[in-house]
C-alpha cells in the first residue's frame, strides 16, 4: 500500500479546504432567502491619510431570523469579515452593537434580529496614493430561525479618493450610538464563588443605579448563558453573579461584560480581571442543565475510566461495518506471509503504530481546529465532500490493484519500489492509516462517552484517550501476530491466493458504492456523476500504467493522454464536488417523511411545553452505525406505530455536512460525534441519552411505550 501514502496526505489536506456555506456572487449587495447583506462606506472627507473612513456590513434579517454577536452564547457562530485592501490601508476590529438575548429552547444565544450594521474603521497611511480605493470583502455568517444556515458572500466596492462618500452617514451614526461605551471610571472586583463568578461593580452612572440590567459576557465558552445572571443592588454597588459553565474550555484572567438597560440602545462595557480559575471539572454543573444519560452511556468519572472505555470502544470498532474493507486487507497480509513469523510480528507492530499514530494525528488536527473556534466532532473530515470523493478514489484504486489492473511496483519510482520490497511491513503501517480513515464514520459502544470526555480535557489527556482508542482497535491484530500458533494455522501461499486477492477487490468496490451514496447526500446527483467520471478516468490511467505488453512509445503516448483525461475530468468535476445542492439542506429523510421532521431546538422546546415527549436522532449519511439503526430499530413498523399513538415527536438532526447548531448541541450533551439519541420528556431540562446501538426494547423502555 506504500503507493497510497501520497494520496492519503492529499486527502487530509483536502478535508481542510472545504468551507461550509453558500457561495454567492460578488458585488455590493448579496441577497438570500434569509438576509440582505450590503457593503457600505462612509468617507465624509474622501480617502486620505488621517481622515475618518468607515466600512460596514449592513445585514437586514427576514422576520424572526437572526445572526450572532461576537459571543454567540450557548450555540451559533459570530459573523466573520475578511478584507482585501490595497497597500497602505488596514482594517480595524468589528465594532459590535449591544446584542439581545435570544432564548432557543433550553439555550440562550446572543445576537440580532433587527437591521444590523457591523462597522469597521479603516486606517489610511501616507503610502496610499491611488485615485480609487478598491475594497473586497469575504463575509461568513450563520443565520438561524428554526434551522441554522451557514451563508457567505463576496463583496466589492470602489471609493473615489478625492470625493466624499456620505450616503450612509445616518446608518453609521446609529451604529455608533448602539455600541457599548467603555466605562473607564468604574471599579470591578471579581471573585469565583461556587458555581458562579461574582462581580462587585462600583461607579455606574446614577441613571443606571437600581435598575434591572441585562449582562452579556464577551468571552465564549466560559459562562452558562442559559442560567440568568443574578443581580442585586447594595446602594450604588451592583452585585452581579455570572453562572460558570461546567463545560468551559477556557479560564481567562482578563474578561469583559456588556451591560444594557432593558431594550434601550447602547450600553456600558466593563473590563475586569479575576484570579486563577479552578482546574477544569472543579466547577459544579448548574442545576438548570444536568445531563442524565443511562448508565450504559454515563459520563466517565475519571481519566482511567475514560481510557478503559476508549480501549473497549476501539476493540468493538473492529465489528463495525465500515472497518470490513480493511479486515480484507489484513487477512490478505496475514496469508501472504504465512510461515514467516518475524514478518508477521513486525507487521502487527507496524499496523498498531499506523493506527495509533493516525488516531493521534486526527485528534491533534481536531483539537487545533476546535481551539480555533470550529464546531467539529468525531468524523468531521467526512463532512467534506472532497474528502469523501478522495476516499472513494483511493478505494477504487485499491480495488483495481487487487484485480491486477496495475501493480504498485510498476507505477512507483525504482527507489521507492525497492524500499517497499525490502520493507514489506510498510504496507501494514499504511493499512493502519487506512483503517483509521475508514473507521471514522463509525461509533462503537463506549466510544461516544470516551470521545466526549476527551474533548473536555487538556490536550495531553485528550491525546491519551485517542491513543487508547487506537490501541483497542489494533489489539486483535497485534495479539494475532504475536500468537505463535497463527503461522501454523494459516494456509501456505499458493495459486489460491491469486483468486483470494481478486475476491478481496469487491469489498473495496462496495465501499466505493457506499461513499458515492454519501457524496450524493452531500452535494446531489451532479456530485455523484462527477465522482463516477473521476473513477472512470482513474481506471483508464491505472490500466495504461499497468499494461506490460505496450511498447515504450505507445505507453508514453497513452500515459500522457490518460493523465490529460484525468486532469480534465478533475477540472470538470471540481465545482460539482464543492457546491451544495440547489435545494436547502434537509434532515435525512425528514422532508419526505411524515414520521420524522427536521430538528431544531425551538421544536424541542415547543413540544416539551405542549407536554410531548421528543426523540432526537443525531445522524449523518456517512455514519454507518446511524444507518444501521435508522433502517433497523427506528424503522420497526410496530415501534413507529406505537410512537405515533403516544404522540412522540420524532426529530432528525442531519450532521452529514457541517452544522454549527448541531455541533454545539452535541457538545452540550457531552458528545463529539454521531450517532447520538436523545429523549426529551416534559418537565425535564436534561435529555436521556441512549446507547449507540439501539434495540426496539431499549427504545420502548426509554419512551415508556
């Protein structure tokens, strides 16, 4: 498998290149069904060094739709602005107006429903000499109502340097009035007490004293926004307690809070410092948001338990359908070296190293992206259509190799082919890498709890849990390679192995078929056809380079032609593999089914208020365990009929492509991937979490059917 190292590296890079959202036409205005966004400017004295110059993104929301503040609260993502400006011109930070509280079921978000101008100051240096200021902006925002839709826009604007631009002066004046004002003379004393951070604030204006105020912490991931801050006045001193999140990932010593009087425009901003925070996990969870999963899915109470659960989950991962293709390769590897005990042992160790190191690399990438603010979880790379397509091409290539269409040694440079022949264990190590790539769509029992715990721990402990997962997955093969009787039990190599090798190609092609279905769910039928075209072009190139009876000149000409066809096909397929389907994304099967509806936090809250029980299926097309449960237990006719009779609301949260709201909800449940099954009952703030593998009896018991 050494020829696939380059392809695997390319797939890892491609998984980072996909950005969620909607690619929109470039101009000053972008309009979607949810918002109208416009790039506006104010340059009352023209574009000149030292003169005031402002740009802004004006967002007008459709009724009941909203975008988010810089701290979105319990879910959501802030609007991001990326500028392309000429030399000598630089953009400052977004000037965020005071937000409003947006309750969404059991969560509270911070954002805006009315018209919003995100103003940004520009600084013009003396080196700018142009007659026109050319501005380009890439904006990304998450707009939510009952569903959340990531959108983006490309904007451009040209400002004359010698003329005033003041057509939007009133908008910018109103935006500046809505900004929180820094209260420099105030004194703030901060102290951690129990489940909250207590602020003693002196020096507030007289007009603010004695009033009920709204508080908006600027730091994301620190406070529990669903629990309202407690406040009381002691004369002119405001005593404000901000509930600390039990799931916090940060402990900053420099913080800020924005205060607002009811719905009055503008507000006050207070900066303060706090002493060292307690270690993560020492802050007790607020009583408002307990999570009470069943014992089978209970959160680990210690790192040792998390490590044991991860090892057990990795062991059981070998029984998941997504790992079957790699099992075929491992069996082929064992039989190829029957009677060579040293090679078997070295191969087992190399496979284990490949699995563990790949889990660590994937975990490290996940932790880095999450630290950068991305809402990602286990299996995140399969939310990228490009990664799915690349994985399908890789398995197609493996299948062609097993059929004998080409041999690895014929397409590798001589030195690499020689290294592979001299070090056959390299194939076992790369098989371990491949095993992790295909195992990520699956979540075995115990894995959900262990991985959810890993992502709440410091990086060294999180990596240790992922390493335990890899050891668990590799342990059966390592044990088999170390077992002395294995070499004697395996049949001797012979002609039968050629037929067995061809037989093993068909699980590879079955995997390609499954990945093509996943891609179709992500990008539509055009994307699936594009992948078919790439597979056809790749097969042609593999045949040409594997043909041993072609003369040198013919092989050169046909090789160049096949590579040109492959490159042209890739150029043609690229847009289809990156675009979202024309229709708005729907929960898997929700739009076409009377039984299941698309998930939203609002629907959960409304159903609970009406006294209904809710079952939420957090799923994805690339999650094999999800599809097993969906087509098995959750499709049981009698179970479905009984759930309807009991008026149970069935919601499906489709995580096939990135969805910030679903990611945030999974994090709040202590999970980092799918499947997750949550039962919400009336009067209970926290859901009951079910195991990853469902049975009809288990679901009946959870729903009291």
